[in-house]
């Protein structure tokens, strides 16, 4: 799984609440359409994407699991981390899944 992130992942930067850099990593960011973090695995009807939410699938080293990561910077865009979970499916293929909201916007 790490090779996948190294080869195809895009650069992301994680910042703390004060905007200080915590670490650089790689991941994939895509629009998200449902409220549950695991719901991105299901198919969606055309046109149902909610543009205010994004899903980040990140390399195992992206988050420390401390909750200090408050902001993700991707392609010069800043996102607030709404929640993040470590996922291991299949076993041994650890990665992080996070729900992001563009900085300055509030989710309903």
C-alpha cells in the first residue's frame, strides 16, 4: 500500500491548530457525497456529490493519531479535518481516511 501512495499519491501537508507544519505526506483527495466515512465505498447516482465535503485517503504516516492535525493543505487549498480514522483493510494495508471541509465553510 505504501508503494501506491509513493507512486500515485499527491502531496499533502498537515498543520496543527496554530497553522504550524506537523508533517508532509501523500494521499488522494476526492469529493464526498455522504455523511458516514465508510459510505464512500458505495456507488452514487450522478449529480449527488456535495462539494463542501471531501474524502482524504492518506498514507499510513500522515496522521499521528493524536488529533493534533487540524488542517490539510492540498494543491494550495486548505481544508479543516472534520474527523480521521485509521483503516486496515485488508490486514497489513494500513492507511488513513479523513473527512475534510474547505477552510472557512461549515457543514450543515
